[in-house]
C-alpha cells in the first residue's frame, strides 16, 4: 500500500489538523500584512506630507512582489521542498513587515513592501501543495476553502488590529505586531510542519520520508518492498509529463491562469475602489465600510457553502453558474449607482451593500473552485509549480485592477459605469475559460469517467 492509499484509509490525526492550522495561519497573516498598509495609509500620508499619487507605487509594491514571488516560490517548492520555501518565506515577510514599521520615506517603505510581497507570493502555492499531499482527497475541498478564506479573514483582523492599537500607539506599532505574529508562526511551523513525503520519496530521501510519516501519522510507512514495487510500476501519462505546459496539462494551466486573472481583477477592483465608489455616489463612509464588511463576510460564507454544491454538480457547472450570478450582482450595483441613491433611500443603499457582498462571495466561490482544480490537476512533482503559475495570473489581475480602477473612475468623472462594464465583461470571459479547463472536479450525479473516455474528451 502506498502512502497516498494509506492517507485515504486512515482518520485525520492531530498532526494533520495542526498542519492545516499552521498553513491557514500563514495565509491569514498574508492577508493581514497586505491590508495593513491600506488601513495605515491616511496616517502615513499625513505624517510624511505626501500626496496620494506619490504613495500609489508604495501601495502596489507588495502586490508586484507577490506576482514575482508566486511563480518563483512554486518552482522552488517543487525542487527544494515545500517546507523549506514556506519557512524561508515566513521569515522573509515577517522581518520585512517589522522593517516597514521603521520606514521613514516612500522609497524604503516601497522596497520593504516589495520584499514582503516576495514572501507572501511564495507561501501560497506551497501551502496548497503541502496540504494536498498530507490530506486525503475527500477533505481537500474543505482544506482549500480554509486556505482561500485566509486572505479576507486576515484583512478583517488587520482592521481590528488597527482599531485596537491606534488609540494606544501608532501605525508603526501595528506593523511591529503583525511582523511579530508572522515570526511566531515561523517558529511554530519550524517545529510542527512536516515536509511532503511524496517530495522526499521523489528525491530518494527515504529515511527522511519515513521519519516525517512516523511523526505525523504515528505509524510506519509502507514496507520497502511495496514502495519499491510502486516506484518501479509503469509511469502514468501524468507522471511522465515533463512540465505544466505539456500536452497533458496545457489547457488547464493556461485556462486556470486566465480565469484567475479575471476573477482577481473583479475582486480587487471592487474591494480596493469600493469605498471610493460609495463616497463618490454621495453615500457616507459608514455605508462604504458596511459594503467592505459585506464583501468579506459573503466571501467567507459562500466559500464554504459551495463545497457540497461543487461535489454534487461538478466544478465546471458551478463555476459557470457563479459567473452568471456575478453578472447579476454587478447589474444590481450598476442600477443602484446610476439611478442615484445619495438621497438616502434605505432600500437602494441596502441593495448596493448587498450587491457588493454578493460580488465578494461569488468571487470567493470561483477562486475556491480554481484553487481546488489547480491543487488536484497536477502530480506531486509539478503541483507547486502549477498552482504557482495559475495564482500568478491572479496576482497580475490584482495589479491591473488597482491601477486601471483609478484610471477608469478618473476618466468617468467618478462615474463608475466604465469600470462596471469592464467587470461584467471579465465575468463573461471566465465562462470560456471554465469550458477550456479539462481537469475539472467531477460531479457525483454521474459515475466517474473511465481513463480512456477521459483521455478522449481531453483530446477533443
């Protein structure tokens, strides 16, 4: 019996639960660290006497670093190990976040935020890959859901941290505390986070693999004869594929990256520019904050709610339906804003806040499905690279959304119609991408396809 087969039969142990907690905490800290600068920005602008335009590159520095760090981290994880890359990344962005609290000008702050972003980006693909390789397939969607909600949860915790510390200290102390939390997570991960057994076995480190398995699962690895037989079994087409761009994976690799770009563009545009859209429509800042809270709460709730739906109907149909619903939510948003609701219509303001929440929640659904698809699409030796490449598309979408959102709102004279039209077009663009992906999670309404039938469908 192979380690993968044993994982499917054994109950989840204490160490596996601890691993999920460590990885989820890393993603939560990622979200907290990224958002904390946005919350501190008004105080920094006032202290340094600079304008918003001069601070824009500083705000984008972390996302740019994430865009570079994600594919590099995925590539390194498949070669150096998931554990090593995650630990190095936690240490890097923990120290850089503390350093950001000591910055005294936009250049030093931007440089430190870029370094932090490199660490943020490298964590993501390796966290998903390591979780997938220590957990049975039946729990992977729940695990990817936990990792997916980490970012919005971190954003909400960042707001609470600022509210708690600002009356007692200043914005610099908020960075110190966030960095310290990250370093604590690094120390815990150093002690409790195992390396992937599949990675160790692929590198011929059988003793290290046996030790990691014994510490995590409390039992011995399969006998050497069984492992040897498994190692000398004929390689499947997936195992013999040379890269994520081989014929076996190229459709899924390109389509998931494109879908990530579109869904992250929509999500970041609404989350980043939502408060500006609210206030430009004549609504109070309290409504803008309610819209942001609604966005994050719906993202957390629907990310988990979609799990049984995706299992029953499959990821393709669920993704297509979610895109249609995103279009509907954007249409409601446009109707409320373009009709003018500054007069105080309670129903109109409530509908606008609800539409923001629905966009956040449905973007979370699509993001969760893409994470699950990318995590399950590749064999162990390509998994972190594949997840990293797909997530890089999302990072690029986030950068473009931050930059393009301001430009489109400026061109429209604070009229959001141009931005909303683009968001609707991007929601539509996800649909052909969902159809192009050929490694979807299958529906339980029909029996799994035989290998030959699946190959024929992918070839067509």
